C-alpha cells in the first residue's frame, strides 16, 4: 500500500491496520487525525480503503509516529510479516 500502485488487497490490509491501531488506543477518527496532523476526512478514507494509488510517505511517517509503530510495519505486504 505504501508503494505506488498498491493493490486492493494492500489497501484493505492498510486500512484495517490503521483502524485497529486507532481503536486499540480508544481514539476517535477525529482524535487520531488531529494527533497526526491530518484532516479527519483523510484518515477516514484511508481506514475505509477509499483511496486511489499510493499513500504519501509523509502521511505514513506521521501515522507511524502517532501509533508508535515502524513505517515498515504499516507498509508490509501480505506474506512479508
């Protein structure tokens, strides 16, 4: 998902992972987005897999920092983790 041309499966996995990380912390979409410096709509679209193409690196960096995980763990493809 973090590379150009991410497949639908990668977008689904990425979105599910983002939502799981957020819910585990008890945050709303608004809270998580504010912590990452993103618009609520942006995070909501990522979680709902309503994005086209790749996710910009700066977005992944911010999300990884907020959720205290590595960028690699957010970008791992199925079968690589």
